[in-house]
């Protein structure tokens, strides 16, 4: 792969190595469609076979179900030393009968600590590797006043190894990185073959600060996995012009014998700030396909061809 020319990267703030490919567990919490316990177990077994050890989760994924499944199923799958990131800022409120109820924001130190403690119980762990503040777009005052001091204390206590932010929009995320010493951030859907938003401010900033970047949503909610009519794009039905762009991207990749999914998964690594990509998986077949996409050899010529039509920013190519 062509090395990025988007500038050098400061030493990473992460105190551990983050695997290049991870699994996002929102599907295991029932995003879009329910996933059976059997399929969830098979998904994690396939991850073990593929050598995948990084798993991103959150209390909001299935009202705790994704975390509970990781807690139950990772060890039986053969994954005994996983890297796990979870999130805080939202508390689960079960109904009196114990069934899932409301999810409410809580950025207080008490709320952040309660969220993490509940996550650790569901995961069956004494610590997590990364704790992200989850979608704090509209809460800068609370983040500044209580949430950031809270996660720093949790890191000092050894309950988390690294702290950061997880958001869908790169502008507010960059503002938080500029103000706070984040070890790592997760940006979803804003650095893909169809969306370069994160390149304007977030990625250069993270490269300067040594903040590791995890990229999610590289398929833009499935469109770049299979650009078919009826596909979703960023959680909405795909517009016709965007579908046409995705199909053109697939056509260019096919001209070099490269699956579109392989280019989508590997594209973020053209920027030196990107440490890892997480892809949502709901089945063993999806894990196997995504692992193969991450390993597929992509010729430099394809990246340059994609740059000619605007799918890859030219500044990323040496």
C-alpha cells in the first residue's frame, strides 16, 4: 500500500498496541436485526480463527446485550486476552420487570463510574482497555466540568487503560481532542471512500497530538459492502447519486481485481493517524469476509486511480 504523505505522526499516547482490525458489536446487540445466541457465538469463534482480538462495544448496543454476549462468549470462543473498548455517558434504566427501558444521558462523575461498573459486570472483567465518552456532541459543558475529570480518575485507578471520545461527526470530535488529552478517538462514518470529512481537521490534529484514531463505519452502513438498490447509507436509505458513486467505485476496483470491500476496509490506513478499523459483524461469514478484505493485496495503482475520481484524497498518496 502507498504510504501516506499527510504528515508524520507524533508518538502514540496509547500504552498498548491496538490491533489493526477489530469488530464492532452493535450488530450483536440487535442493530437492524436480531442476532441469535448461536450466531453471536459463531461470530466470535470466527473472530478467533481470523486472529481478531479487538472488540468495540457500548451499553447502548442492545441495552447491554452486546456487552453481556462478549462476557459470556469470548472465552468459549478461544479469545482469552481480548482488547475491549466500551463507552460511557449514557445510563440504562430497566423497567420494574427487568426488561430494557430508557437510556438517559449522565455525564456526572457518579454516572460515568456507574456506567463503567455496570459494563465491567456485564463483560466479566476488572478493567477495560479503552473507555470512550459516547456521543457527547451537545454536552461540552458537562464533558469539561465532570466527564473528563471522571474518566481521568478511572484511568488513574487502573479501571481503564486509555480514554477518549467516540462520535459520528469529526468537527465536534476535533474540538474535544484540541481541548483534552485524549489517548484515542473513534470516528464513525466520516473517513471512508465516500466521505472524507475527518481529513479536514480531526486526522491532522490527532497525528500532531499522538491521539490514536479508530475508524468505524467504513462501509457507510453497508453501502460500500454491497452497493445495491435499497442499501443504507449512514443509517438512511441511500440517495440515487450516492448509490451511483458507490457503484462507480466498485467498477474501478473491479478493474484491478480488487473487491470493493477490501478497498473500503483498507482506505483509512492511508492516513498515519489511523491505528485501527472496526467493522460491525453479525455472523461468522461476515467476520471471515471482512478479515479477508483487510488482508487483500491492493496495488498502489488502484489508489491513484481512485484518487483521480475523488474517492481518495490525493494528499494521502506519496
